[in-house]
C-alpha cells in the first residue's frame, strides 16, 4: 500500500467513525468524560485526578504556574490544585494527557521524534493562546488554551497509526493537509465531543485568514500557531507577519500591542509551557 492509499484508508475509517484509539487514550477519555459531567463536584474531581499519576503531576504544575499562581504560594496537593484551577482548566489538563498519549506507544524513533516536536508545538500554541485571549480579547482564555491543546489532535492520531504504515508521513505536507485535517482531524474532534465553537475555530486555523488584533477564537489560534517558537512537524511554517496567515486593517497598532503583551507575559507563557510539558 503506497502512502496516498494509506492516507485514504485511514481517512475513510475515520469518516465512518472507526477510530483506533490506544488503550491508554481510552482510559484517559473516561476521566475527561467524567469531568464533563455537571454532577461531578470538586472533591470527586480531586479523587479522580489523584488516581492518575501523570494527570496529578500536570494539574499541580499548572496550578503553580505563573498564569494561575498569582499569590506566589505554591501548593503540593491535588485537592488544592483542583480548587485553584477549576473545571475549565482541569478539562484542558485532561485533554493534554489524552493527546500526549497518542504518541506514547510509538516504536519508530523518527515518529517518536515527530510526536515530541508536535507536543512541544502544541504546548506553546496553547500557552500563547491563553495569554493572547486574556490580554487582547474578551474571549475566555481557558477556552483558548483548550483549543490550543487540541488543535493538532488529528495529527497525533495520524502519528499513532503511522507505525502500521511505514513512510506515511515522509512525503509532501499537502497530503496531510488534504486528508488529515479535513477528514481525520474533524472525525477525531467529533469522537472527543469537542464543542462546535472550538471545532469552528480549529477549522479557521486550518483554512482561514486571521485579523490582528485578534477578534475571534480562530484568530487567536492562527496568531498563536504562527508565533509558536517550535513548528509543527506536519505543516510548513508560515510567518506570523505575512499576509498569508494574518490579515489586518491596523497591522502596525496590532503588532506594537502584540509585541508589548508578549514581552510582559513571557514568564507566564514559559511557565504554562513548562507545566504542559511536565
């Protein structure tokens, strides 16, 4: 089977809802679904998270990051971390665990390298999206961080299948953009029950042109994606200032504001990235 035929095969399965998630991903998805339950209270969430060591560590790290630890008082328990973060951030932490686990069982060294680079890129996009939303828009920053965390979920799914299809990701990135984003990406987002507003923002990232200053969640993702210092290994890099990615009627004012915000928020961004990479 050649690589284009493999792409079509995987895309057709995804379109039919036949998604092959690794076992550890399915276990983490159960945690995410329980956190989505409106009957799940903070104490129950703390017990749930405490039972998953990786999620516990990431939750505490996020709670102690500069973005969420405004008092400067570090905490060391999952319960206190849950109380500080709240459910919206906890869902992002759970989503980050789900996505990271897509690449955790890869056997091919080159694919493991791609998965690590893709997660580094994802962590930077999520952190930048959170800060950009909070400092430049009225859009919920936790939604922006969640969108940043899951914006490459289709790529992670494809990586998880690539051990079975040697050479799948060795060719033209346009093949991934044709099959991975439009079919595989949307199918995985649907399987993860991602809200439609977030799916629409990710779709804008895949195909859209954004405004600077950002006006929508899609604009935020486009800007964060372009500014991320680690590029996705599945896409060609586009300069944040090029009109191939960012269009603006007031580019000069927007760029000056953006530069100032990024400089002021550098420690918060780095702290969030470190917590997500933990």
